[in-house]
C-alpha cells in the first residue's frame, strides 16, 4: 500500500513537470514564424476569403499548450501488439477537460506583463523570519519544500539531517545552495521560530527543536499518534496532495 502511494505521488510529480515543460516548449517554439503544431485557419484569420491573416491569438501563439499536444499525440484507443489498447491517463483527461478554462485565463491576460496588477498574498506573520525544516532521513520533497517555503514566507531553509544522493543531485543540477543544518542555526539563534515542513510527528523531528519553538506546520501527511502537541495556536496547512513542495 505504502509503495503504491509513493509511486502514485512521484507519478503525479513527474507528469506535472512534463506537462509544464510541454507548455513552455510549445509557447517558445511558437513565438517564431513557424509553429510545429498546425494551427487552424480560424485561429489566424478572421476572413476565410482573405489572403492576409490577422495577428494570431494568444491561443494560436501558444499552440494551445499541453491539452492540444496531448490530443494530437498518440493516445486514447491506440492499439499495440496483441490486444493491448492504450487509454488516456487520468491526468491527461484532466488536462484536456480543463483546456477551455485555461484558454479563458490566457485570453484574459494583458499583452504587456507590466500592466498585470500586483496581488499581495496572505502571508502569516507567524512564519516571517522562521526557520523552515523538514524531517529526519530527509528526502527531496522535504528539502525542496523547506527552500520553497522559506522563499515564499520570508525565512531560512534548514536541513534536519544529511541529504541523500538524489537530493544532492537536484541541488547541484539546479545550482541551489545546500541549506545549513538546523542544529547549527539554533546554536546561533536558539530562540528562532520553527516551521515544520513535510512532517508533523515528534519521531521525525530533529532533536535540537523544542516543541515551544514550533510556530507552523506545512505538510501533506496524515495526523497520527505522534503528531506534535503545542501549548499555543500555530499556523497549520495540511493538504491531501502528492507532495509538500507542490503546496
């Protein structure tokens, strides 16, 4: 069961990355004169009898993104050797089904990015300047989540334990500085506020963290018997998502 959950979680992450790459790839290729994916004439001309095409819409410039790419690719109903029939995955169906909504969002965006209004996010004051740290026997989601949360909320990322080879590869590949160990940070600032990411059980906490230092939890795991107990209200964000980093 646990193996299946892990595989599903990583499958969702990989598919999300691939779809994002597909959208980025199509958008950039279509900014040139020729688009690798054919565009219907109605997208590029308002008059079928005219030889002069009107400027392409945002949809045409982006080649309709991932949904159009999935639709044109070999997908649903394709037969392979024997009786094997390829069915679209749930993620592929969801991407295609939300194409209309995505087009509305794209069409509503201004052509000049400078005219996009600034939106202030709700950032809880409790997490400002906090140390964001993942669990012991740390993994990529734990480290990436700490780095991302620290950047979003205005804090400092930290490690609960040494990174594994997968995490080190990702950090090196993207040129991201490896966070410091949380115990080293707490030696310098022993009263620092702590936000736990990717966990909320005491058995997974670095022993240098005191319960009364915890001001927040950002996680995607179930609450279990060793979930932390606090003597004051804290910020809690727990969602049934495939990874903490995606939150």
